[in-house]
C-alpha cells in the first residue's frame, strides 16, 4: 500500500461492503496522508465494525479509527456533524471493480474529501486567486514571471520587459522572490542593505511594513535606471540562513483553515507598500522561484494579475507546463486567466524545419494542457466536429510567444551590454502582448 493507492482502495472497500448506503461520506486525509471516515448512514444493514475491519485489512496503518457515524454515541455524533458540515466534493472519484477490471463511479454527490497539507497550499488548493487589489487603472498590475526549470531565460525576459517599459516612460518595480537562489538584483545591478527576506521576517514578528534600505535602482539599465526600482531578495551574509529558516508558508492555517500564512500576509503587505510609494509604479514584476516551490505557487496562483510562463522545448518543461496550467485552472476561472506562455531558446532560423518542428510541438503541448485544465471549463470544443476553434488563435492564452536562441544571451556577464539583443523583435512583441494583458478589468 502506497500513498497513491489509498483513496482508490478506500473507495473500493466501502462501495463493495454490504449495507454501505450513506447519504454523505467525508474522507479526511491528514497531514501524514492517513485517512479517517465520517458518514451519515441511511438506516440499513451496514455493520460498522465489519467496515472497520475491512479497511484496516486493506489499508493497514493508512487507516485511522474510529469511523464517525452520525446517530451513534452523542459525543461522536457531535464531532461527526462538524466533519460532515463540509462542501468539498471529490473530483472524479473512481475505483476499479476487482471482478471486471472496469472503473466504476460512486454515487454522485455522496463522496467528499478534506485534504490537510503541510505546505504547497497554493499549488494544491482550489480557492480563487486573490491579488491584493483588483486590476484597475489606478493601481499597478502585478506580473509574475515563472519557469518550472531554471536556466530557461525567465529573469532575462523580466529584465527585457522592464527595460522596454522604462524606455517608454513607465516606472517598474522588480521584486526578487527567488529567495533560495537570488539573481534578479545582481543581474540588474541593484544592491541594497535589506530585501524581501528581511521584510517577510520583520513583518511576521512585528507587523512592520518598513521599506527603508530595501530598494535600489537597476544600474545595469544605464539611462533607464531611474525608472526601474529593484527589491533584492536580501543581503547574502551569515544571517541569511537564519532568516530563510523562519519563513512560514502555512502557519496558523493548520488550525484555522481560512487564515493566511505569515509569508502571504507579508507579501501582501510588501506589495501594498510598494504600490503606495511616490512616485507610483506603473508595473510590479515578481521574479518567482523556479519549480513547485511554495513562494512560486503563492506568487503565481494567488497574488499576480498576469502570469508569464517561461519554458523551453524539453520533456521536463512540458510536464512542468502541464502541472502549472492544471494548478492555474483550479485557482482562476477561465475568464479571469491572464497569462502568456513564452517559449525560449527556439532555433534562430525562422524558416528552418527544426524551428517549425520545435514551435509546433510546444504549441501542441501547451494547447493540450489548456484544453484539459482551462478551456474545458467553458466547453469551447465544437460538439459536431470535435475541433477547438481557438487552437490556432495566436491571441489565445495557450499560444506560445517564441523567443529565439541567441548565444550572447546565454553567456553574457553584464546586462548593460545586451541592449540590442534585448530589444530584438522577439522581446518587443512580447512586451506589447504583456501590456495588452495588463489593461484594467474594471473601471477604477
């Protein structure tokens, strides 16, 4: 028995137990992955002790007793009533009939699942994304730059976008959220005594929202430096580990499910403080941590108005893109999803067979992920032709923006010497698409 087998095995045991006919079943999976049951059982022939014995035999240590039955002893009935008062229907529950080998679906609406997590709440949760403010003209849009794998040009794309906007007279604040592998600050030539990590630790302890000595200009942008402020991750000194070890992504949420984690509270406070600065920023860019990290999920699925998903042609990046889109589909309604898929390091020659192969594969994989996890929620597939009318729509969320490979962008040492590369047509078109997605959604 492994973690992946527990829920389907539990379903199979319960659904094949004589007399099992509850109105509602709630499965609670705890922080260690063990399962408990609460049920509102119809009058009938279920012998609870038999079900307990069957589950104990099938699940071993993964099953926790007792089963809470509404209508049993007064104390357990009160506890059972609390557990049953949840509304989290189980997505696609299924178990395999041992006799036929066929997948079977339990009674619709009967099964409910409550998951408890130590971390990764922003990745596994399904509550609606909640940026600190709505996307209105009086407030800066928050844009997260994310990549599943490092080394694909995520921070370079962010720096290019900030530089373009600065030369158009816009003010940009760049926040380096890659606290475990800082890079945006040094790339953009910004050095400060304090940073994101200091702010989060100070806010968790004292509620402070002090930005003093946290913000520095992006000196690598030359004449545009005054238009781009950078909040580095923090100063890499002997106390950095101590501060990093105090980041709490779950906090009191373990005991109070609707409460926020200290890191989220701190991030909201930081973003609000940055938005209130004078002169007011026109954009706030978040350089997220790569991979399935808590801070990546928080910035990507929860705090941002616009998501920039950066990757390159590789099996790892394709799988990462699918996981990312799946999580976004749970947190954002299709109509609210503002995202750009960016394919980097494509072959330089637009007319080459390799360029066509690589870009078509990326578009196919991206489209497949969005169809399964986002578009399916609005059912755009033609029921007659089984075709997706937006598959080849270059303005659709899934359609990748391509940035071609440039050897100088792989090996450069100073951003200031890369202006011509970062102002190529590929980057210029990307910035225009980004600006279009950052427009207000409601009147301010």
